C-alpha cells in the first residue's frame, strides 16, 4: 500500500477542515450580542385634586400686647417698693412710693387756703351781696314813695292856686320839693341797678376768682404728691425693677416696667405684593424655638402705609399666651395663610423641572412605559405641594422622584427608589460577557 498519497490527502483534508473551522469561528466572532434597553426605577403618582393655600413665611419677634415703662415725673429717692419682678399687677395698683414729706406739707397748706376761699365765696354769695342789694331796694322804695307824695302835693296846689286859694309861692315850694324827690328816686334807681348789674357781679367774680386760684394751687400740690405714687397703668406682669429702696432713678429712666403678656404679637415685615393677599383675621402659625408644635395665631394688624426704609408692610400676628409659655423678645418664624384655591390640581414640588430659560415641566410615564416630558404652568406652592394650572390631568402618572437627568423615551418602572438593587442576585455590574 502506498502510504504517501494517503498521508497527502489526509493533510489536505485536515487543512480544509481547519480552514472551515476557522471561518466558522471568525463568523461567530463578528456577530455582536444585543444588549437590552436599560430600565430605570422611578417613583410616580397621579396628581391630587383638592384645596391648596399659599403660606407666606417670614422672621418675626414676639412683643407684648401692651407695655408701660413707668418713669417718675419728679426726682426723688424711692421710699418703698410694693412688688417684685414677676408679680402680676392690676391697672391702678400701687407699685412704689417716692419720698414725699415736703410735698405732702405743701399740699396741706394749699388745702387750707382753698377751704378759706370756699368760705369767703359762700359769704359773698349768700350774705354780703344779698344784703347790699336789699338795702338798695329799700332806698328805691322810699324814694318812690316820697316822689309820689310830692307829685300829689303839686297837683293839689295847682288846683288850689287856680282857684286863688293859695299864693304862688306855695306852689313853687311844692314843685321844688317834687324836683328833689324826682332826683332822689332816679339816684336810688340807678344805685339799685348798679348793685344788681355791676357791683354784685364784680364782687361775685372776685370771690369766684379767689376760690378758683386757691383750688388750682391745691390741686397742683396734690398732683405733686400723687406723682410720688407709682401705679400700674395696665394689667400685666412686672418684667423689670432695676432699683432698690433708697435709690434715686436717673432722669428719664423707668422705675418699673409692666407688660401685658396675656397675648403676644409677632411683628414682621413682608413685601407689599404679599400683603395685598391678606386680611385681618387670616389664620397663621408661629414656630417657636423649643416648642414642637406650631402656635396658632391670627393677623391682627396690616399697616396702612409702607415702611419708608424698606418699602415693606408691617404685619402683626396675635396669639394667646395665658399660660405664659411664650416669652417676649423671642425670634420666631411665622407662616401666614394667604390665597386659597379650593379645587386645585397639585403635585409634589420634587416633580417640577425648571429649564435654563425658566420654563417648567414634568416627566410622566407614557402608555408604552417610557418617560415623556410635558410642559406645565404652576400656581400656588404649599410646603411640599405645588399647584399645576396647565399641562397635566389626574389621569397622568407624574414622576415625582428620579426624573432629574432622565432622557425622554427612557424605559421606566414605577417602584421604590432602590427596588432593583435590593433584589437578591441583581446585576450591579456592566454588560454580561
């Protein structure tokens, strides 16, 4: 048997088989394995429909409902204090007394002069002046009677003289007496008139003037004494008493400070555009350091004028403090309920995407399971929720978490944030080999 041709054919066949195998292997190596499209897990929900209110927040300081820093009107040492700091006081209550012995003596002296003037006025109005008028009235009556008598005598003598019964000198004498009686009557009448209209008024005015002057001096002296008594002008709590008995307060310095803390005012300033949405009685809350729950309050004042320095509006919020839990001067955060929309469409604020041009949009889950971008218009924001006025409906599934950086058309799956990573055996690497 010839082995050489057989070996040659075997070698050729092996060579052809190796070439075919290499071709198959090369062809298999050129075919690329297809990679499935990535799927992103996101959180999504349907927009809610309901009431939403705008809440205006600002910093504020708690102030008392009323305050009185009581300054003495006279300079004198403190004689005695009747209250301590923290004491609750009533309006009109005596809080302290200043040294006032000299002022009390002066007031007593003026009181005596006033009482003497009262007695003199009573004498002038009830005794002296009426007696003078009565005497003038009697003098006038006598002059009138004398005038009537002389008039009768003259008339009789005129008749007798006409009859030739008496000489002419008797008539002349009677007429002269009548003239005198007439003059005396006129004088008495004028005297009475003067007593009634001039002298009496003058005497009464003099007595009244003396009485008024004495009364004024007495009241001034009594006022000086009252100034040494420090009384509370309001109901409240004594918050400051810087002096001790025996010390003299400096000019213009308060001796005692009283505050009405039954209610407190949170005073703040906000922009005019925001203030235009408010009205007296609007609901508000106050966040106080150290107190877990917000304290309810009401809008009590909206300033009718802009602050000249900041062009803002001053707002006061009133809150109850009968338990004394809140302290005057505490810096707080206030939240005021503004405009409310009753039937609003709202989504979480985290769902809103804002472009470089300021345009707002949201990502929604399409019917094919891919992310789709929708432009929207927004309205009121209330905490974590924001109103959407245009762009989506309650039927849309809005992506609330995981939409940032998400491309349009990306396959998404609604679930918890790290749902895929939490699955046992989940692939956390790159493409499979």
